[in-house]
C-alpha cells in the first residue's frame, strides 16, 4: 500500500512540475517559435518572389540564426518549418499583391 501511495505522490509531483514548466517557460517558447516561422516565411517569400533573388541569397538578410528552420519552396510559396513540427508557416506570392501568410 505504501508503494501505491508513493507512486501516486510521484505522479502528482511530476504533473505539478510539468504544469509549472508549461505555464512559465514552454508556452512562451512555443509562441516565439510560431512568430519565428511566420516571420521567416514572409520575409523569404518577399525576397524570393518580389525582389527576385535566389533562395540561398535570401538567407543572408537575417541577423538571427535561422539554420534550425527547414525552408522549402513550392509553386510561388515558401514553407518554414520548426524542428519536430512545432510550427509550420506558409507565405504565398500573388502577382500584383506581393506575399501574404497562409497559415
């Protein structure tokens, strides 16, 4: 019976610790990741399709390191993915209107 009470106490403590980490750290980090993927997709889309520069050349415009993001190009669209699929942002180019975020 003491083992069961100990396991229940351990689960409650771990759940409480996980909740505190989520509330005060991880939730903010997830928002930062979503902003970073959207910002990167929009800026690279504008660089690539509006300014008509090469995709690799557009990476030099960023002062922050974006090497952890996966950037791909498909049919007038730039897709920026965070590691482990935490966030995916797409920016699409429309002639005469420029680039806009899709997701």
